């Protein structure tokens, strides 16, 4: 039987009960709107918070850990070959924290097509001396170009230019909070002392503000060569290799692999920051749960309205059946009504959802801690719209299913005789 | 011999609510093509009940029903719906129109369902039927804006739209005045003689019945004379 006729009849029935139909559609619209706005906002917030840490964290870090030698001299002795030694008070030995052959490892890693980028890093404890104050801090020797490319370093530079780190010899980028404590400005010199007693005057070329006070007070950045010079090391001294992957989820597996191949320690981002993952997924689950609850409530609205409509239209159903429409046709008419309500509700809901996401996106949201954020964060993920749309249709279909089945089973004789 | 348009064999119908009563008791008869038959009997003798069974809407009965030679017991609900759509035109005791639609659309719906003609052809044909019954001027009105008699004539037009094999009517002229009742009778008569359509009409109007080809008289759920 032609769909056009089914649709024509469905439309007439809906127009005859226009207000109820409209209210049902508005229910769907409202819940889809909320669903989209909520998910967009929650996920915007998620990626903001993730970005705060995860975007700036390498997916895999390769380094050497100071730890006791696994091959203690006793084990090499012939005499004790067949015994099980208990050794007390082992101390770490060979305090070499640089990665052996770092440059060769990096060259090798750069060829791997699973890797987005590789950057070297030297980390050292330092003291900043300004006047009579000494502040403990950390100096990070970095390749500033890679740092900008892979970890959005420039997002957090609030004064000065990070690229000057390469251009100005013996330069440093300080955290805003540390600079404020020491009353330093761009262009000033700051004295840096390493734990081994080396000193150097470094010129401040920029300030950064990460949003995490703890980092802003202690961290600083200099070029690899400046740091090597400061520490009195040769130019192949690199204490850490940072890797960013194309697919973050491969990090744990690759970390293991690299640790074995290159004989170094390797940590993946998931292990290092598991609490962030958990927070993000809990927020997502909450927003999906709320959105879907709203849709189910809207579904019950449709269910009620269809049931009422069927009750009112028993005569119509009976006469349609008497003149040759089958139960299946009648069933389809009411499913069509439900789906039409669902489609209209969903389309307007998605539209309004987008508009309210856009609206939230315009609300100013400025905070000291987040220099790059000017308005509330909102994610415009196409998958929210797809999920919202599909779920609206599924809900309305289910809401229409039972009333439609009931309508399809109406016995015309009972109705006609009842008059 | 030609297959009868309709044949009922030993039809028995019980109602079991609140107590079991036998409303139809062993009803057997057949109607040939082009025959104009009326059914008469006292109120409550089971005429409407019989008609619902013959129209395939009521499937809970014992006995057999053949329409155009086909056994209706062998068909499922949607096949029966197709039989109603194509072969049976039904006019109810209380004219039943769809208030959501215009008069014209009401008449068109069974033909749209049958989908043998184009929309325009169906509309044209529906107008013809309305003209036949003298209500073409009401075509664009909503069904609930008509008088009782007008509604009944629309219902007759709708029963005719698919040129069914059998037209069944449960007091189709019950709400009509003498003049319109005569018009409807003439139309029926003409359909039977010229179009070879079969008519099975329940009526209380003895005069109407006397003019038909054959009268089936019922009493207490059984045929006493035919
Ligand atoms: N649903 C039902 N349950 C029980 N008994 C019923 C039911 N419908 C009808 N009856 C009974 O069946 C009998 C036949 O009813 P039916 O409607 O066929 O009479 P009728 O001959 O059409 O009468 P009328 O000329 O008044 O229309 C009546 O006695 C009625 O009370
Ligand atoms: Mg009756």
C-alpha cells in the first residue's frame, strides 16, 4: 500500500489534534535541545580540563630512573651460583640520568609513522636567585619549536615571544607567578644555580601561565643548549625523550615496546594521569544519562498523546478497517504519526541545541588560571547530534509502537455495534 | 452454473457476554450476481449481526462463507481487508464518515487504498458518485457539517466507489425521506440490472422490500422465508 496515502491519513489525524501533536513535538524538541546543550557544554569542559594537563603531557616519556643495579656483584660470584641471596641496604649506583645514545634513539623514533613528534628534554632542579631571595624551581631544557607544535606551548605564553628562546642566547621563560614573587620583568636577568653549584645569568624573554599555580611558581624553560651549558654537560646530554602519538590509546603498548628496544624506562600518559580519564568519563556519563532521561520522559509524553488520540479516533479506525484498510495499515498510520512527531521534534531540537550551544559559547568566562579561555567552553561534536537524532527517533518509535499496535488490533465490529 | 456472489452455509453465531446466547442459528442462503435482495425481520432478530459476518468484519462464527466463490475462512485478516476493499461496499446502520476529511475525500479513501486508478481519476469518479446521489455541492465540506440524510448518501457513494461485487446496507435509507429513499432505490435497482452488482439490503421499510427481487425474512436468528 502506498506510503503517500498512509502519510496523508496520518497528517489529517494530526491536524485534527494539532495542539496535542504540537505539545508532543515540543517535548521532543525540548529534550533534544537540552541533550545537545548539556553534552556540548560538558564535553567542552572536559576537553578544557583535559587540555590543561593531557594536551601538554607527552603520550610516552622515555627516561633513565635512578635505581639500584639489578645485577649485584654477589650474583656474579661462582660460589653462590646455587643459592638465593638476601641483600640488605642496597643503594642506587651509577647516577647517570641522561639517556644513553639519546640522539640516535630520537632519530630512530622519528622514522616511526605511529609517532606524531619526538622532542628532547633536560630537566634539572635549580635555584633562582634574585636579590637576596632564593627560590627553588625546575628548569626544562626544551626544543621550543617542537614544544609549540606538539604541546601548544604558545597558548600559555602571556608575555613576550617564546621563539626568542632560540634567538636570544642564554635566555629563559619564567612562570608568571615565580616572576611576580621575584619582581622580575621581561628583559631582566635572573641568576640560576644548579644543585652542583654551576651558576649562570639568564635573560627573561617571556612569561607563561599554565593555569596550575604549582607549575607557574616553579617551572621555567630554556633551550636545550642553554641548559646543557648551565649544567656543564656535553651537547648529547638529554635526560628525557618525549613522544606524542597520532593515537593516544596506543601509548601503553608502545611504551612497553620502546622500553624494551631502547633499554630505558618508559611511562605512558594513561598510567601517569589516570585520574583525568576517570573524571572525563564520569562527566560524559552524567550528561548522557540526563539527556537520555529527558528523551524518555518525552517518549512517555508521545505515548500518552497517541493513546489518547487512538481512544478518540476509535470510530475513524473502525471505519478505515471496514472499508478495507488492514490492521497493518492502521498500525503504520499511527507509527507514522509518532515518527513525524519524532522527526519534527528532533530537527528543531538539534537546531535549538546548536543555537543554545552557540549561546553558551558566547557567555564570557574569564579566569586568571586559564589565560586562553575567554568564554564558556563548548564542544560541537557531530556525534552528539547524530546520537541525539537517532535516539529521538528510536524513542518516538517505541513510544508509538504499543499504541499503534493497539490501534491495529481494534475490532471494527465492536466499535460499529457500540454506536 | 455461475458462482454465486455470496453464499452462507450453516452460519451459527453465539454471544457469550454476559450469558451465552445463540444469535444466529444455522443460516444458509446464497445470492447471485446482479440480484437485489432485501433482508427484513423484527428488531433484535440478528440482521446486523449477520451482515457483519457476511461483510467479513466479524470472523468469530461457525459455518462457512463464500464470497465470489472463495472461502473466507481460509483468509487472514489483511486478506479479508483486501476483500472488503475490493469486493464489498458497506453502508452502515448509522452512517459512519471520517470527520477529519472532506466529503469528497471520504468517498475517495477506499479507492485510494485500492490504488487501481490515478488520484485524478479517483477524484473524478468520486464526484460522479456524489452527483448520482445529488450531493455534489457538499463535496468540499467536512463530513461533520452535513445533515444525517446527507451523511447517509455520502456513505452510499463511498460504498459504490470501487464498483464492488456486493453492496451491503444496514438500513441505508433509514434516515432518508420518501423522495431520497426512492432515488436510492432506483440507483440500487440500476446497479443490479445494468452493472450486475449484487445488493443485500437490510430494511424495515416493507414497501422498499416489496420492490426488490427477493426478500429474506428472519426471526430469532434464523431465516423463516426466502
Ligand atoms: N455484543 C453483543 N453481546 C451480546 N449480545 C449482543 C451483542 N450484539 C448484539 N447482541 C444481541 O444480538 C441480537 C441481534 O442483534 P442485531 O444487532 O443483529 O439485531 P438487528 O436485527 O440488527 O436489530 P435492529 O433491527 O434493531 O438493528 C440482539 O438480541 C442483541 O441484543
Ligand atoms: Mg441492526
